C-alpha cells in the first residue's frame, strides 16, 4: 500500500539551504559583475589574491551567506512549500518588472526613433541635442535606464504580469507595419526592431512563469505513467542537474570578460546597423541574462516543490502554481 500520510513538519535543511543560497549568491554574483565591469574594481577572487579593493565584491558574498542563514532559520520549522512560494513570488516580481521595463523602454525608444527618422529632431531640438538623440551612449543611460527603473517601480504596485497585453502589442505593431507598407507605402526600420524587442521579451520572460504553472510542453515516454514520488524525483533532480547548471553556465560564460555575450553589448549599448532603427539591440543580451536569473530562481522553487511532493506535503502540483502571488490569478484573466 502506498504511503498516503501527509508530511507537515520541517523539510530537509540541505535543500532549503541550497534553494536560498542559489537566490542570494545570484544577487551577489550580479553585484560583483557590476563592480568589475562597470566600476573597474577587482572581484571577490581578486580580493583573495591580495587586491584590497576586491573586499566590496567579497562582502557581497558574505552578506549573501548571512541572508541565506537568516532565511533558513526563519522557516526551518515550516514545510518546504512556503519557502518555494517565497522564491516564486520574487521570481514573479522580477518577471513583472522586466516586462514593464521592456514595454516602457520600447515605447520611449520607438518614439525617439520615429522623431529622428522623420527629421523632427532637427526642428524640435538644438544641434547638440539633435546629435545626442542619434547616439546610443546618450539614449541608453538617459532614456532607457530611467524607463527601466520606472518598470521596476510599477511592478511593485501591480500584480499583472502582462503576457497577453505584450502579445497583443506585438500583433498590433506587426499589423501597423503591414498596413503602413501595403496601404500607405510607409515603413521604418524601428518598427521591425520594436517587434523583435517585445517578442524576445515575451518569449524569454514568460519562460519562468510557464514553468511555474506547468504550461510548458513536456515530451516524455515514461513520465506520465510514473507515481507522484517518481515524478517528484525526476523534477527535483532535473531542476538541479539540468536546469540550474544551464542557467549558471549562461551567467558565468556570458559575464566572464568585457567582451562576453551578456556583458559586452550592454557595456557598449550596442545598436543595430540600421540608420534609423531602435537603439535597443543590447537589450536582447540583457533579456537573455534576465531569462537565466528568473529560470534559476524558478528551478530553485521547483526543487523545493518537488521535495514537498516527495514528502507528500499538502498541496501538490497543479494546486499551488500561483501560491507565491495569489492576487496574480485574476490578473492573468
């Protein structure tokens, strides 16, 4: 007879430590990359090798370790699902913030690109300002960064992830391109750039939420016939061995040097080769980094939920997909 008793006591300490350490160390890793690539300071490894200025990066990892201990001690007497819900709530916020950031930055840059394509920047602004509008190193820090910050602020006060709205906007822009091209014989490169930007955001940012709600396509031969505990084992091991390892590979290789895939385009605020296109090409590299971070956090939450299923804790797969963000369910519509 299978064991149907529900476990309600504290979950395995090691898994809880691994999950929270993954979250906190990731933030420390991002801080270290900012210090190394933007501020020109040594990293934590440099501090170990004797570079005194590297103490800031090293301190970030010390703080991450302390926060990990704090979060584990805070929930050590609880089952695993509440911790999974907390990590998933953080993931949901990051995804919301990234969506709004892509939305605002896309609209702002598209507006400036239209002004420039129509030559209005020479009419509305003085020569110095008109020249700056056409420089990515001005538009990135001056226009994009404030709009991205605004996206994170808006995400803090709304629970709407906005997947359907962003998908609708992609369709509307594509429709405008078709109407403009075949009806009015009008088309500008920035319109195609806006479609690519928002479509990339939709695809990469929705991945973590799709994983959380079991909405991904699962191609399997044996999984469907497995018991609940066997599925939990597959999900847990897969999250750690395959999911987390791939995400860390993207982050580590993508930020290894100033010319790496994720960091290089961002440092240069890389733009497309089109004369009147949008100056947001570097954001595609940033989107890949956001994908890796949000998926990494979601895999940590999935690992805890899989362990909870293994222990037969109350609330199994399919019943707690949005437990981390309960008010988001009506907003998903």
